[in-house]
C-alpha cells in the first residue's frame, strides 16, 4: 500500500512538473510573439521616480496640446505634425528600451536622442518659411542633417515600438530610391542624391504627409477617447453587455469574443493590440467552454481584425480614406456598414457551427452579468451614441471625438464605481498618449514609404501595369491587386498597410474606371485581413501567444474563419448595392439578403456541417460554389446557388445518413469563475 501511495504521489509530481513546463513554454511563446510584433512588455521600461513623473507630465501635456490645437487654436500643419511626432518620439524613447537589457533606466544615448528630437521640432518651427521652399529642392547642409537625423529617429522608434518588419520594409523602399538606375522595366528610374531624398521624404510629401496628418488630427483624438472609455468604465460595460447578449448562447464565450472584439477593435488602431486587450479575457473562457485553444485564438484574431472594418471609426481607417480620396467621411461609413455586417455574420456562423459540431452549451444564467445592473447603466452607451449621431449629422470628426471624450467624463460622475476625479483624468490623458506612441511611429514610417512612392513614381507604374493586365482580364487585375495589397500589409498595422496600398494599388484601380470608394474599400479590406493572412499574420500570432498554440497553425485557422473577408470585396465590386452606392431600395434589400445567405452557406462549407449533419467533401465543394453564387448578386447566379443548395439538402437527407453529431469533452460551465 505504501509503495502504491508513493507511486501515485510520484505520478502527481510528474504531472505537476509537466504542467509547470507547459506554463513556462506558453509564457515563452507569448513573450516571443509580443517581442517581435507588439513591442513586448520585456522591452517596455517600468519607469519609476522622477522619470516616471516626467513621462506622465510630458504625456498629459502632449494630450492637452493636441486637444487645444485641434479645437481652439489651429496652427501651421507642418509645425503641428512635427510637434506631434516630437511628442511621440520623446515618449517612445523613454518608454521602450533600445535593446535587450534588464535595466529600466533611460540610457544616456536615449536622452541624447530625445534632445535631437526636440531640436528637430524647434528647427522646423524657427525656419518654417524658408523650409517650405528649400526642402526637397535646394536644401542646405543643415536641412540635410536635420532630415537625415529625423528619418533615423523615425525608424528607430518604430523598431522599438513594433519590431523590425516595418523598418525593414521602409529600408527596402529607401534602397529602391538609389538603386533605380540599375533596375529593369517598370522599376527603373533616374535615382536621387542623398540630400534631395532625405529632405523630400522628411517633408510634407513623406513623413509629414497624409499619414502623419491623419495621425495628428484623428488617430490621437480617438485613442484618447478610447483611454477615457477605459478609465471611465465604459469599455468594460461594452464587454459586460456582450456577455449578457451572447454568453448564454451555445458556444457563448466565442460569440462574446466576436461582439466585444468588434466593438473594441472599432476604436483600437491595431489588430494585434486589440487581440491583447480583449483576448486575455475571451480566449481562456472559450477554452474552458470546450473550444480547442487554436480555434479560440483564431476566433479572437479574426474578430479583432474585423473590428477595424466596423463603422463609425473603423480603427481610424475611415479618416485616412476620407483624407486621401476627398470622399466625405459620412459617405464612407455608410458604405462600409453592410460589408462589415456580412463579415461579422460570417464569423458568428463559423463559431456557431463549431459549437453545434462539438455539442457545446452556453454559460448558465447565474454566470452572466446581472441584467438589471446593466440596464441601470445603459447611459454608459451615450458617448458612442453621441459620437455616431454627431458624425452622421455632419459635425466635424474633431468636434465629435472631443464631445465623446467630454461625455465619458461627465457620465462617469453618475456612479461611484466609474467616477473620474482629477487623478483619473490625468491617467486617462497619459494612457491616451502612451497608447498612441506605437501608432505615431508606425504612420511616420509609413510616410517614408509613401514619400518614396511619390518621389520615384512607382505608384503610377503599378497603375500602368494594372491597366495592361485589365486589358486581358479585369478579374485577374483585381486578383493581382488583392495579392499585392495583402503582401504590402503583412507585418504592418492596418493604418500603415492601407496608406501604402492606397498609394500603390488604389490609383490603378481608379484608372481602370472603378469608382474611387469601391477601389479604396477594396484595398482597405485586404490591408485589414493581412493581419490574419499567413505567413505573417500579426493578429493571429498575438492570439497564439495568449492561447499557447502554434502561431502558424493558428494563422491558417484564422484564415479559414475569416474566409468571407477575402470574398466580400469582390462582392461589392460586382454588387455596388452592398456599398449603398447604386440600385433601387428593392435591389439593395435583395442583394443584402442573398449575400447573408451566401455567408451562411460559406460558413457551412468551411465547417463541414450542413442540414444537421457532417458534410462530405463533395457537398462542401457544392456549398462553396453556391455561396459564391449567392454573394455575386444577380438572378442567374441566385438560381444556380438555389439548385446547388437543394442538391446538397437531398444528399444530406438521403445519401449522407449519419446524424450523430461529433461530441467533444466539454468542461462544465459551472467550472467558470
């Protein structure tokens, strides 16, 4: 007996050791993913003492400076954008370590770089009138030195904040500026001197161009708005409401992830950042309910990426699109509405079919947030409702965003739990600037790429190539545009990915005769879903880090769940009714209904489950074709889709007679805390 007890104890010890090893492994995966793609916690300094107070003071002053300039005292755009970048650079150098070190002290070299960043902003402010005529045309030696140092600083803070991928891509474009004379075909150009290159790209056509313009006016504003939502408790209220709505449904936590990640991702400017913010809660819940860890991670990644397709904010993409195209912002968010709904309906059906296949149940009523308490706090939706109302009513984006911030503060005063005193307000302002640092760096580096495209004219050459391809086949031209947009977006946050794609691909589509809003929405979609497209899928990698699964396999799973997003842009190309751009009301309604049927059938095909039974491989192929037929709105295609679906129903009923659902071992919902 004693020997048996010892053996049992030994087995338990071995199991504990294995669990401990797995925990360490998962943590290592988490750290590795974050280091490469998010700017890891190990590379973020834990500031303290005087430096911590200095960081907070600079961040608060920076937030107030932006709010003041935007609302009360507009200044020269170049000065505003350069000070915007200066605040981001100073905070980035204080917050992020330059290399792998355990020390949290801000290194001497970082203080030197901070001084250089401040000097550059002052130089632009003092010499503004002359620089407008000199930069990129006849720069002085000092102009060149300032520009070169500025470019190096932008690349350095981007490397620290978001990893190597974007700086390397920017460096490839920089090399192209000088290698042009030696390259063949459409890549050939005359080349440029280092002085002209540096001062042109570090001017209003590059770093301080449209990307930093949008960052300084809109992105910073809505990140501060998001910080106030978080500090006032409104953000948590969104998640609680999502739990109440979807938590009790079968596979509830996955549906909560779809709803909450969509809502939060709409405001958050990075897919990977949204995964970290909401996935730390939703992924463990999905795993406990019975979803495989990889499916849980992929669902979170897909929903988080899709949040940037959701009006009215679209992760700042709508503002950038309005700035680039000149299309009114209100028109863009109305056009984006139905495609975004199709995307999230598709993801919802994907997780629902998975729940049916696995025999899952939802959370019990006592585990859901109290309905009465939620209804009492329904007023917390007011900031978002006010924001949407003001935007749709034609008020400026800046006024609407500022009103949303003020509304968050005022509504927080109604309850002791959410009340924001002076300290919380200062912390919200600091959090807003802190969260903006990574995006400020990213859009500045995207500005380098955009500047190179403008300087070398490579964008026009791509447009000519698309025209040549389209002469043979328009579908092939669109497929080519899709692939290039995804490749350009790999490893980059959406804002930067869209900025580059809008410079290279969208003009070519417009030259083909495609409506500008359709062309830009087309490339924007693929810029967004590049975050879940293998082999470099930032959102999927971040989710894999939380769930402890293989990043590459997780990205392929996310690709499957988000498959509808790869088809939706072609849907609104062939059916402009989905963008509310054309057609009668009846035509729009029919297009939407058939598109919804299409995404439902697509989900059934991907998940191999239809008509209450597992679907065979040939049934799945038929369903996939039927889904595409329904998505491409038109009476002939709808008839083909109906015939195919009817055929699969017959197959499922009379040929595929297996009606025993595949069960998985589901942990009881009562184990949830």
